[in-house]
C-alpha cells in the first residue's frame, strides 16, 4: 500500500465518500483487500459505560483481542464478523479488575497487562497469560512495587516484555522449567527520567529484532532497549513532537505513533536497528475519538477507540478498521 497508517488515521474523521487524496495510487488495492470486511467492530459494554485500551492480533487465526479498562474484561473478534464478543469476564475474574496492553504469541497465547490492577492490592496480579481456548496459564506479580504495566510485545526469544508506566522498567515473562515467571529484565533508571504522568508505554520490536523501541508518553521521547542485554539509549527523532505517544505500530521501516489525547498520528522512518527515527508526517485523527493503540491484522489496521475523553462513556463502542471512511 502506498498510503501510510498515519494517512489512514488522518482520514478517520470522514464519515462518507472519498477525498481526492483517498483516490491516490494504491487505494483501490486497499479497498479490494478489505472487500467484505466490516468498517467497525462493535464491542459489548457494561451497563454504566465502558472504556477500552489495548489490542492484540493473532495473525494465524485471524482474531483480535481488546482490553476493557472498566472491569478488565477481554473481548475477542474476527476479521469478518462486525460484532466482537466478551471472551474473558472481568470484575475480579482471575483477580482482574482492569486491563491495558494485549499481545499474542505464535502459539496463540494471549498476554494481558494489568495497568494499575496490582497497585495497593498485594493479592492482585499485575499480568495474565491465557491459552487460545481461554485457559488461564499464569497470573503473576512482577518483582517491583506499584508497577503500572502498560503494554507488551513478544521478543525474539518468544518471551513477552511488559513496560512499566511508573518507572523506566521492562519485565520479561516466560514459561520455563519451573513454570511461568516474571522478572525485571531492564531498568533504565539514571537514563530515562521518571516524571509525572505516564512514562514507558507502547513497545515494538525492531525489524532486525535487535531491540525494542519504547515510547515515553509524558515526554514524547522514544527509547531503544537492546534485546541482547537490555542496554538503553535514546532514539534520535530530530525533535519530533511525540508527546502523548501511546500505541506504536511498526511495518518494515515505517513506525506509526498514535498520540492519544493529542489526537494526532505521527509517521516516522525507523531503520532496521531502531537507532534513530525520521519524522515523515504528522496528521490529525478523528477529533471525536481518542485512539490509544492499534495492530495490523491480515494487512489491515485495527485501532481502539478508548472513550477516554468521556467522563461516563456512551456507545457506540468499537474498534475502527481501515480503509477509513
């Protein structure tokens, strides 16, 4: 496709028709690829309103999973069905009262970050791992006090790596000879300054698998965590405004940064090793939505409308799919 994800998001505010820009080369192919797929995937909600944040994609099975902040339910949908379903109950199920980032490994196991679920609640897990059939594989605490687990990505070793929005830390979760465990993998204290607000958030693996690129939302900076040893360095962005950076999506050497409350989407060129990033464009997203993150599934972008801008959320509740109309 010749359009970047940022361009697709910029068009999200359109409700009917196509602009001249949308008629550029490559768009016809995009529409053909999406033939028969819904534009929106409806999420079920609590009677008093629901808010959402994370999304994980199972490329092999064509499924996606969305986390609900209000209650911790996990919803599951497929590419062809316009209505997602509640897959895992919340409101205390497996100790889960809220949920944030989600990812899926090659075996279809689903990893869920708990956000503040365990803060001030020693008996509550910080994260969960589920088999594709919904069987609970692990409900774990991380070895840190008051961790806010925000997002998660699968590393080159097959383990899951969770970011901490309260401290500059990344935790590694894997199944070993003694069972599932969570360990502190990287601590960037002294390199990444902890500030008020959300610190480490979105995380993606680089194209050459040598590092993770992690967003620090409150400062708008990107950080590189080497997969070999967790060594941390700043990703040079030339001063690009990435404040409120939340979800990250990488396609080849294209990095998309979704800037939630800024209602902007930045498109950057990211070399294979993630050592630097060059801003290509900044585009406005739908002013009536606060997108938090997105994932690619079968060549299509799926973005979560969080409802974070509504004191009491009201419907419709949905995941928005491209092509944007």
